[in-house]
């Protein structure tokens, strides 16, 4: 099982996806969710690790 997640450092909100494999589609879905949740933001910083 793989997990991809984003943490809002200000609010503590976590957006996450779990899948057998963390492929391109899983990451794109996560990025779209984050972009939709913060649609008012001009810039969204993400750290890939």
C-alpha cells in the first residue's frame, strides 16, 4: 500500500490518497483535489519527498 498526502501547515488539514501503486493518475488526482480546495490561492507550494 502506498500513500500520497498533502498537509496544510496552517490548518492541519490533510488531503491523502491510498493505492496499491502510487502512479501518475493517483498523484494527479491528489494535486487536482488540493487545487480545487484552495482555488482562491495564487500559489500552492508542495514539497515532494
